[in-house]
C-alpha cells in the first residue's frame, strides 16, 4: 500500500502578526479564514462602518442611519424633518432640514421650521398678490 505525501495543516491567525496595524488606528483585526494567507482585515469599531483587507480601513458613519431616541434620524423624523449627514467621515455634523417651502435647517439638532409666506414660490402666495397690487408683503 502506497501512502502519498502529507500536506501539513498550518492554520495561522494572521492577527497575531498584524493586530498592531489595526490597533494603531483604533480598529479591530479579524482573520476570516485562518487557512488562507493575506485575508486578514482591519474593521472599524461601532458606530463606525468599514473594513479593509490587509490594511487599515476607511471608517465612515452615517449618523442618519443609526436609530435610537436621541439619534439624528429619530430626532429629525419625529418632527417631520429630513436627516442628512453631509460628511460620513465626521461625527456630529448631521442636519435636520425642514420640508419645503421652509428652508430652515439645524446642525446636530432639530430645526425650527419657519415659512416666510412672502417668499414662498407659488402663484397664489402673498408676494404675488401684493406685488400685483403695487404693495409690499411682510410676514
């Protein structure tokens, strides 16, 4: 009976070697398959999102996606406002924007929605009525 060559199994957690690369940028190291070489990943810590293979990740956070009573999306939507996160690489820069015809918004808080009826853009609004009669509109 012939026995073929034996292939040794060398499962290695690459994070034992590369953990400091991830930790240097406050990320976690993860090796999804210890039988493969070069597949270790740096993963962003919550609430940040992102991962990268064999190098630090670019972490992002869309504060409008997170859900909790004091989170951006809940703060805005509870008042009928639109949540926007203009830069997902920064924290605490989300805005609540009032629905049209208001143009009000607030950073890191809900907005005080005010509508100036004189500048609202429609054919039956106060501005059109006043100017057609040679008058000025004040709201």
